[in-house]
């Protein structure tokens, strides 16, 4: 029977990994919600994987969500999961997994465990132990629910953050890495770096991790750390990446609990938990990157619409190059806590520039822009909107005929927890933990039935 620590919403999971003989570099593929406007990336993945066992066959890359007959792909995903289990392509053992992801000379550390969905609430104003850091788009859940319902396994790309400035939870495991059992060590495909993992089997190390998490969740220490009163409930785990995947797991669990005669007195139902990787927001290798916007099939001049929407509170400054635009926006982002103005960049086939907002309503430029874009899309201003990483994508896609892109400044990761505690969830798609090629790869699995 798996161990649970209900005070901190943690379960020590039974983790499935590919068996010996499976090529891990072909097994692991990047999170399904990446490169959604760049199908050529996924074509390269398909070419590399070929017929080899791979998580490519177990997830639904969102670039294909609009393809005809998605139900056939979902059914095939679920059948392939059953086949991999029957063929012993996946093998399990109990224990957390300590992870190191190295890319571009930086090593980020994490710990794979399971979180209690009864301690998670993604609704606005939530006071739960596990919280969303940005708005959850309910309309994005149905296709994910279809995939997860009926699937025997979950393959997470979920990254959850802890606020551990003294490095008490994850970092001590790195110091004892030599005593841990290695379970994988390989190069990720298409320039995404190196991934290595070690199983945490020593009961003393497990207790060490749990006690450190319990200390972070102590209500008195929480009040002092964030300068809040006793009416503010403890936030221990804040979503980093994969919020909609965790929300999907939550929705299915609530559905299961609502079944007539369901007994929820025990803590061992597999659907009650979700496999995640936790990371310390203070990890020096963890960088917050902004998430930019791209419009496709533009029907209405976005600059004219911006001027109409923001009126006298906005000024558009053309720039001669995208480099100049990016520099001005980044500089404004660094000063946005002290200056009564914000900035974001615009790239269209006609050129580029910076939109300056004076005395904006929302605290972050992304919040003001997103409200405008929601209305713009609802009014039919463009056919489609996508959320992308990297200034190169902003430059290239925004300059294509019929497109427009918006470049946004980043936010300081040190502000995340206190902002969520005091103000609630951030505007959706506010930040990204690294750029697209740095996202989590599917590697570990867990049974959910």
C-alpha cells in the first residue's frame, strides 16, 4: 500500500518507467502543449521516433487537436497504454524520483511525487494548499478529460513550485546523489538537453523530505514569511506548468466522487492523486520567461483596435527594428513596479513598435493586453490566437501576411508566491518556466485506475 502524508497532500507514488532495452531518447517527448504553431517540430519528433516505444504514442500533441476524427487518436492512445503494460514495456517500483535536467550549461533539480487533488482548488480566490497561479480556462478541459478518462496511466508534464529559500527539500538530495539508485540518464531529443533521475528509496531520506515540506507548511511560519494574518490559509504548492492537466485530473476525480455509493473514506483511490514534479522557485537554473501572443487570420487592424480600446491611456511608438522594440519592452518590464506605465511590443507585416500604457488598470502588462485580446477575438478580429515562447517566434510569425504578434516583458519569479497569496491567480499565460525546448519531457507514468 502506498504511503500518504495527508497534512501536506503528498503521496509516495508507484512510478512506471520504460524497461531496459527501450531507448529513453526516443521514449521521452516534450509536453504536448508546446510548439503548437510549429508542426514541423512534431514532424521531426515523428521521424526520429519511428516505430520505437515512445510517449509520443501515449499523449495528444495539441498541434493536432483540430485534425479530423480526434476520437480515433484518443482511442489509439488508450489502446497503446494497455499494450505497453501487457508487453512489459513499462515496469514499476515505489518511491519518489530526484531529477536533474541540464540544458545550456544550467542544471535544474526536481522531485517526482504525487499530490492530493482534494487539496487542490483552481477556482478564483482559492485558499487551498495546492493552487493555480494563473486563470484556468474551463473550455480547454474537455479534450483533456476525454484523453484521461478511460486511460490506465497518466504521463505528467506538470511542474509545481515550492517557495524554499533555504533549500531544505530538494537540494539536500543532490548532496546525497551518490547514495541514490540511478534509474535513467540520457540526452533528450532535438537540443533539449540532458535528463537524469535517481529513485529515493531510503526511508530516512523520504522522512527528511516530508519534514522539510511540513516545516514550509507550518501556519505560523507561513504568516511570518508572507506578512499575512491567520485568515490566509497556507499555500505550499503553486502551479508552474501544466495547470490545465492538473485541473483535468481534478475534474475527473470530482466526477468519480459524485458517483452514487462512492466511498471516499479511504485515501488510496488512485484517481485522487496526480503525479507531478516539484521544483524550488529559488533554483538558480529556473528562469521565468514571458509568454507572447500571436494572432492568425487577422481581419481588423490590431493597432487601430488597441487605440480605440485604450484611448488616451495608450501611445504607440514605432521602432526601426524588433531588437529596439524588445529592448524598450524589457526595460519597461524591469521598472513596472516603480513606474506608472507599462509596455508591450507589436509585430505586424507593416512593421513593429511599442504600445505604452499610462496608468494601467491591471498590475501586469499581460493582464491589460489579455483583456483587450479576449474582446478582440470575441468580436471576430482574428481567426485564431496562440501563445508562444521566444522572441524569434514573435518576430517570424508576426511578420507573416495575415498575422500579428505581441511581445511581453517577463515577471520576477521571487514575486510569484506572495502575489498569488495576496492577489489570487495571475492573468492566464503570464509566465513560462523556460522556453519551449526547456519544457518538461514525458518520462514517468503512474496508474490512475
